[in-house]
């Protein structure tokens, strides 16, 4: 590592400082990439920026990579703040903050030409001959130590950087200080004071000497006046489930699902509910089914490998017709795969995983905000159709922080108690002419006959039966309820013109990049539109009427193009619509789609 | 009381009200006796009919819920304990009985037995052990004795059989008893005591398979020349005889009793009071609710959202 004495002093860079004038002072969109090690606290700086943007009614989206190692390792946190609609975390950065030499080496390629490199000149020696960038070297480590005194070592340099950024971007300092106090003051007041000293040191640094420009985000005038809230995708799922009246659940820890269960474990007791960490994935889904059997719609969740372990029990839920929510925060597979990377390769598993014909519903969240609303929709469907429902999220949504309009909780909050009202004589748990609605234990059965739920094929009373005719009827019964659901699902909104040359079809976290790609292509005159599917199984009725108005359909998804050249949703859609104009654009490097990758892929 | 039961006037719980389908077990199967004992206890105790829950996994014995007219579920192989845990933790108003065989309890579901016992979940589990896989027609079970010839061990089982009592002791079950299905009065007593125990209570019942392992437990059946040795429990009566009796709270003594050669001893090996998972979770919920019980669900959620602004 290069020592301070060998690092060129930041004040020796007048030649390049002028490049900052290339950037406008009033900006409405900026991508800031913080690159360091995971213990440098860059996530919390990113979190502060995201929350600040949320409080300032600005749009914000973050993107983060974390190493799969237990502690340490290179990591980045990227924040994109905008006064307009922010759809993706940004392909390239306007500002790069490099804490270490490897941060610079690995990420300088992601900086836009004319972009600003803010680096810790104690640790980083950039190639100053590369005239494409503006260089701002600050002795971040030593100045932090100087500000905080000896014992703190370099802890706090993240907050020092936050102060620097506040100065460069004219952020609302009072709001940031409030956020710092809220974050650190909870533990003890002196910690908050220390953080504020570091912040002040960064904020007061004479950055003017190095950077000709200060930036200012254009003011946002928002209509409606609902406050913005800031959270990540896993929080949005957890709070969506709570809003949906889900009070019980069980799971086993696995990245990137774990924080959903941590939140539910801590939150549900406030409502008199309970979330249990079990001995394994099989126990988790089984305990969740025990809660559901008792009359409480419940949730289990995991990531790919854990979902594989749950599949037998999910088949039982399908056969016994019990409602159950299963969250899969997808990561790269197969097997242990890429635990901290993003992939959308569990779609087949969600739709088809398990033996036999076992219908279940599969929904996917498009954004952090959508994670909240998908949870509500999943609970509604599970209750109405007494069926297992998958909620697909992924690694990128799980850690992405977004600010969005606060949901109308008064309107949305659901209440749910087991329905133990006595059931009349003749009650059938599995009626052929109706959708099953079970009588949970504790329900008096006025006819004197009590129901047994079963994974064996059964007649309408739940009596096991191997009758071929009955198996036909019951298979139809279980399948038809999904067909009824398909009929009530709305068609997805069309982004762009209702007809044209190319229709992009996406699902899950690719929503933002696809939309931004469509916007850019339409600006240059391409006849491109997009739809985003939330319900993947069943598909809503009538998609073919949308498909018919485009010359080609390109399904954009983060999975492999497979043996026959089509990704997982593309394969499902081709099987469903038998339409050869359905094509596939896939990607499997463990990272989200860049906007330009979609544009290039579509333009080929 | 022959009137139709209603929600307000519960009818007396009789064996006929509890009887559902005719069991599909083979003639001579020990499981019939377990079913008879279950009817007898429920009839004696007169629980509210709707609050009885009969759960099971997979196997001959796990067909049990179909033969009892109560709320019930026939779940998947080996996972009945976590299913029952979900019912127990969320519904303190219910009486939960889990039935299964040696495959469910000691093999495919062994890990759940371990953790159900460790957590001391409040439920009663009857393991009907026939030492053979009967439903799939004679394969080796986790309790098959070494040398027992099956279709999967044609020259005789080679793996050391599971000692159920020792497994349960080490896992932390708080009530462990053993019985033989042919000794119906003793078995009924054991199941009833298990039912009265607060916590994870298990009765390991030897239940002969008349079809695939008919003589498995003959050595424990006095009618066939065997010996049914019942553990004498301490009466705490200060007599010299009492010195020799078993203290059911003494774990080390229970291990020694569990080590007796086949067919071993019968009766209560171990019984202690320890906080149940149900109690501990309730205490945790109560401690959290101290701050929130005066708020509506909407208010609690709104507070969380306010912190994210």
C-alpha cells in the first residue's frame, strides 16, 4: 500500500481541476459510486444519502455489491439520486469515491468521461496522466484520525466522506446531521457526537481548492404531498407482509433472504404474532404450514437452495389446498452458486418445482416499492384461492434502497383471525364445485364429521381415494382455481405506444433498466414499447392481444438462454402462445442489466 | 345425549363420535391397540371435540388421523413434528397429538425429533415402533435389530439400531416413556401421563407388525412367554425399598435404564419440568407487547414507517 509521503499532494493537480467545469452546476441526476472494503462503512454512507434523498422528495436508487466472505473484502455502494424518475442505479458513475488502491483500479473504468474521482490520497495513487477525469485527492484517513483523535483510528472516515460529499453537492446539512443523530444517537450520545465531528471535518474541508464546481440538485416540486419513505427490498417485503395481516412464519437463514426473517422475528411480536427460526428448511416450511393449518396465513422464505429443500412440502400445500406464502430472494445458481449476486434463474423452480401436477401462484416484484405491494397481493390471492403463492424477489432488490411514496396504510392494512365459526352439516373440505376454504382446528363441525387434510388424493370429504375418475376431477379442481385467478388479473400497463416494432417483456428487478432503455430508444425514434409481468403463473388472460400489435417480442431476463436459445420466461411464453416472434435476451454474469446492454441487445 | 351437537351444547364425547374410517391396518397389527387406547383416553377426558387435533407423517401408523374423527392432517414423511409445532405455538386452545412410526421418528424425521425435544414444544408424540418398514413391505428400519433379514438387507441388518429413549434423553425431551401395544392398560396410562405433561412428551410404543415382523417383541409379551418389566418409580416414602426405585428426574439413571438389553424396560424413564417453547415465545411476545399492546396494528405499522421517512 502506498504511504502518505509518496502520494502526490492533492494541491499539485491544478491542471486537471478545470475539467470539473465540464459538468453543469445544476444537475437533476447523479450517480455516486463509493468503492472500498465492506468494513469501511460505505453502506452506511450510501444509506444516509438515500435517506436524505427520500426526505428531500428526490428519487433515489442504490446498488450494492457485497463480498460473500464473512468479513472484509472489496465492496461498492452506488447511489443514484435524481430529481426526475430514477429507473436504474446507473450504468456509469459521475462520481467515484475510492478508499483503496484496489477500489481505484477496479472501478475507474466505471467512471464517466469528465467524471470526478474523489480518492483517499493516503492510500490511492491514481494515474494522473489519464486526462479523462477530474482528480480530487484528499487525505481522508489521516484527516479523519486528526479530527477524531488517536483512539478512533480511521473509523469514521466514511462519515468524513459524507461531509465532503455534502459540501460538493450542497446537500442539506441540517437534514444530514439529523439523520446522523438518529442513526448513532440511539446507541449512545457520544457516538453521535464523534460522528458529527467527522462529518464537520469533511464538510469544512477546503474542497474549493480542488474542484472548481459545486453542484446543486434542482428543486423538486412534488404534487400530492405524500411523504417519501426509504427502505430496501427485503424491508419492503417484510412490511408488506405485516400490512397484509400475516402474523406467523418460520424460516432458516440464507443469503440474501435472511434480513426478511430478521425483521419479521423482531416485528411480529409487536402485533402478537410470531416468527420462528427452525432447525432446517424442511422444518421451516412445515411449521409455516402448521400455522396456516391453524387458520393463520403464514410465510416461509429462503433463497434458491433452501427453496429446493422445501419443494416436497409445497407440493403438499398444493394437494391439501392450504394457503402459504413462499418468498424466494433469488441469487445466482445452481447449487450454492453465487450467493451474493443477482440472477432470475429460479422461475422454473417456482412454477414447476416439485413432483406431480402441483399448481401454485408465482408473482414477482419489479422494484423495492413493488416488493411491498406484491406481498399484499400474494396474501390476497393465497386467502381467496387457498393456495401456495410464491413471491420472487432477488439479490439486487434485497439490498437496493429506494425512496417511494408512503403507502396509504389506513387503506391497505389487513386484519386476519382464524375463522372458527361453526361449519354446517355437510361441510366438505374439498368441494368439486367451489374453491376450498378450510375449517381450521377449533372449529365446531355441526354435522359431527371432522376434516382431515391430506397429501393423498382424496374425495370431497378428504377421504383418501385412488379412483382414476376422481384423480382427474381433483386435478382439474386444483388447476381451475388458477385459471379463475388468471381471468381476474389485470393486463400489465404498456410503456410506450400500444403498437410498434418491438415489445420488451420483463419480470422482476429488470423493470427499471428496461424502462430506461425504452425511454432512450424512443428518444432516438425507435418504435419500442415494454410490458412488465407481475403474475408469472398464471399469466393474465389477453397478453396475446398485446403481442399481436408488435413485430417482435423480446423477453429480457437474467438467466441462461438454455439449450434451445430461450430464457426461462421466454420459454414459458413460447409454450403458452406458440408464437415464433417471441425472442430472448439473457445475461448471466451475476450483475443487473445495464441500460446500454439492453439497447445493444435489442438493436442487434 | 343423542341430539345433534351444536356450538353451544357440546355432546358427550363417545367412542362412536370419535370413530371415523375403518382402519386399513392388517389383522393383528399392534396399532389397533394404540387407536383403542386413544379413543379410551379422549372419552375419559372429555375434551371439547373441536379442540382435538390428530396429526401424522407417513407410514402404516401415520394413517392414524383417518381413523379418528377429529380435526387432523396427514402430512409428509418425517415432518409431522414441525407441522405440529406450528399448530401448538399459534393455538394454545388445542390438544395436539402426533402419531408416527419408527421411520418417521427416528430416521427421515430424526432431526425434527431432536429439535422438537430440545425446544420442548408442548405436544404429545406417540412413536409406534414395529422395527420394520411395513407400508413398503419389509425393508430395514432404524430400529431393526442387527441380523434381521429384510428386502434391503437380505443377509441381515448390519447397522446398530437407534435407542429411542437415549436419543430423546440427549435431545432434551421432558417426558419419555416406553410401552408395548399388547399391554394396553399400561400403554394407556403412559399416553395419558404424556398428555398431562406440559412440554415435549413422547411415548415410544412397541407395536408388532403382524405381516413383516410378527415376533419382533415377543420377548416383552408375558402371554407369549416374555417378560414385561416395568420401571418402579420412586414414591418418596422414606422406605428402604424406595432407595432402589427410579427417580424420573435423574437423567443419568434414565440412561442406565435405557441401556438394558432388548426388549428393555417399560414405563416412565424421565420426566422434568422445563420452560416450554410455547412459554418462552409467549414471554418474548409479552415483553415486546408491553410497548405496543395499547396500539392498533395500524398504529404500530405507522410508527415503523415514520422511522423510515
